[in-house]
């Protein structure tokens, strides 16, 4: 490692925020070093987040389809079985291919990669594992986030697991309880539910996925219930007993009341994530954080300490990989004397269950709060020819547009491939398009994207197919 020479940019953390910032910095001609403690690049997302979860979601979906949908499409097997070790091996292969791929990108772009734990010695010096000191004119903190437990609940990654443990269970639990109905809990609950677990989701709040439009959320919850997922909303966990073979959870209504016992073989705690800055020496250089430990930055991603920046899950904003990447690029562009921009109101959110739910912009509740007059255009997937052709027609597209100007305010999609469909809406929102702009674009037939076009027609006129 070229520790003694001064870098233009030193990035602490090699997750989606950090590795993208490092590559972009190098592309802009800045001498760049990235320090990562994990032994592999890609951060939470590639190692224990987005990628392994999507690998398991895909594999478990294939099994579920083979078992439950193939016969009605005229495809028959004598029997369908799960080979869990093979499923896990496929997931691990996807992860290692991708993390090694980033090492390759570092080499190609001449980013210096240093393995070890970074700690500030001064605002322009970072020690690695307490030894080598790496110097940088600019230092970007991209240390991400970690799993958050609940008070009184100890995660042992065997019976009480975090999302990390839930990605590598060695057997399929008979009963899985998921504590927390955010997207991570619902995705992991879907994986194990498809493989045969009886899944119960316990949530303190009255609703699942709080960032979702409530009309779509209701349909989404019904879809998950049809798949066998059970929900105990407005419920809190007040006791955990792991002394027996499984786990006994004591539950209570969120507002207090009679207690009940829920038994599980495995409990997944997915109650949110917390910014990770342990051992980083932030207090030593005086970097300001808020009361939940997030590093405070200005619109240029600069902290209160000159030359020290922060991006990704460790700062306020949606805790998502693509947001971390956008932060990384914009931060480095500012450092290089250019302009960067990330609009957190236009960051898409996707829940990768089946059907998927994806959204960008405002929910109907947020639009109401803004007090603008608006119109709603909706189109059910049941009226979309492609969805009907493949017999996968649960869902809808919902578009919110300003009444006076028809400007798009928010788009919400529940569909098998909503995570892909949403980007047409993201582009439209970015360009301040009207709903009619989308409706007048020729969409290929038969595609599910036509449902987006028809929902757009429905905001200012009538759709054709319903
Ligand atoms: P991280 O990815 O957390 O990376 C930070 C890195 O910094 C880590 O590798 C860590 O080892 C390293 N580090 C920390 N401190 C130090 C130090 N002092 N010295 C050296 N290295 C250090 N997001 C999506 O957008 N889509 C998804 O589908 C999705 N699915 C998810 C599924 C799960 C189960 C989980 C847990 C998360 C998921 N996320 C998803 C969220 C996503 O993983 C995070 O938003 C994203 O990884 C944040 O990127 P980051 O670079 O800020 O931090």
C-alpha cells in the first residue's frame, strides 16, 4: 500500500457508497485509496444485503413456481425438492463473483485498495489496523450501517438471527417469526415462506413498509397474506425465552394490554439499521453526528471538519445502495471542483417480493399533506394483456399528478417486475414530465409497461383497456 504518499482522496469503507466514490475519484484523475475492513469489497449490499437476498429470492421463487404454478402451465415434474446447500452455494457464488469484480474495477481504474480497519489519527490521516498511516487531502467516510437489535433481544445468529443469519440458515425453519415489517423482513420472510416455513410478521406500527403509498400497501399486504404470510400489526415483543428447543416470544399490543406467547424455531430481527462509526475515531477529530449517530453533512457532503466528507447509510437519507452510490459520485464531483446533485425525493424504493412493489416520488398521503390539488390515474394489472398472458396479474400502477399542470408527483407500481418498470417513472419525474408525456410515448405491446402508459392516461383522460 502506498500509505506514505499523500492521496487526493481516501475513502473509508468499500460498500456501494465507498467503492463507487473511489472509482469515480480515480476516473476524475484523483489519486485515490480505499480502506475496507471486511476482507471483501461491496459492503453490506454485496456481501450480506441486496445481492445475496436477491439470489435467494430468485431461487426460492423458482422452487415455488415449479411446485405451484408450473402444472397449470402444462409443465409437470414427478416431484420438486429443495436442495438448500446448493441454493446457498449459488448465492455465495453470485456474491464472490461480484465482490471480486469490484477488485478488478479497482485495478482497472488504479484505485489503491488497502485491507484493514481505518481510524482517524487527524483530519487528514487514517491509520489502518493501528499500523500504516494513509494520508489524504480529502477523506470520505463511507462506513455504512449495521443491524439494529431490540432492547432485551440478543442476536445469536442461530435461533435469533439478523438479516445476515437469515441469509444463511442451514435448515428451513418450521416456524419463522419476523420482527419488523420493513422491506428486509418481508423479503427474507418471503424467501423462507416459499421454501416451506410458516411465517408470522410482528410489527409495532399499524402498517407494513411505512414509506409505501397506503392504498398500494393494503393490496400488497393482501397479496402476502394470500401467500400464507401472517401479520400481527400494532404488536410489540416484550420478552424472549430461548431456554427450550425453539424460541418463545411474549407479545403485547403496542399500546399495552394482554400478553400472548408466540413460538418459533427461528426469529429474524429486522427492526432497522443503525449508522456504523464504531472505532473510527470521529470524536478524536470532532465530526458532528445527530442523536441517532448519523454523520451530519451539508449539500456538498462535507462534515463540519474541513476535508472530511461522508456518504451513504452513515448520513441521513434513504438507507439504500443506489442512494449511497449517487452520494459517492456527487461527493467526489464536488471534491474535483465540479457539480454534483442528488435529489432524495426522487430515489426509487423497491421491495423485491412477488409481486414486487416499487415507487418513486410522493405517496398520496404526502401529496395530501402538501395541500396541492391532484389527480390519480390507476390501472390494474388484471387488464394488462402481458400479465394475463403469463397468468401473473396481481397488482396495479398508480400515478399521482398535479391537477392544474398534470405534472407527475409520484408513481407506485405493484407488479411482478415493478423494480424494472419504475425507471420510466423515475426518468419522467427527473425531467418534470407530465402524466400525458408518458401516455403519449409509444409503448411496446404486449408489455407490462403498457400498464404504466394506461395509468398515465387515466390521470387526465380515460384509459383504453378498462
Ligand atoms: P455499507 O454497504 O454498509 O458499506 C460500508 C463498508 O464499510 C462495510 O463493508 C464495512 O466493512 C466498511 N467499514 C466500516 N467501518 C470501517 C472502518 N473503520 N474501516 C474500514 N472499513 C470500514 N439496498 C438497496 O438499495 N436494494 C436492496 O435490495 C437492498 N437489500 C438489502 C438487503 C439486506 C438484507 C440488507 C441488510 C440491506 C439491503 N439494502 C438494500 C441496503 C444496502 O445494503 C445499503 O443501503 C448499502 O449497502 C449502503 O452502502 P454504504 O456504502 O453506505 O455502506
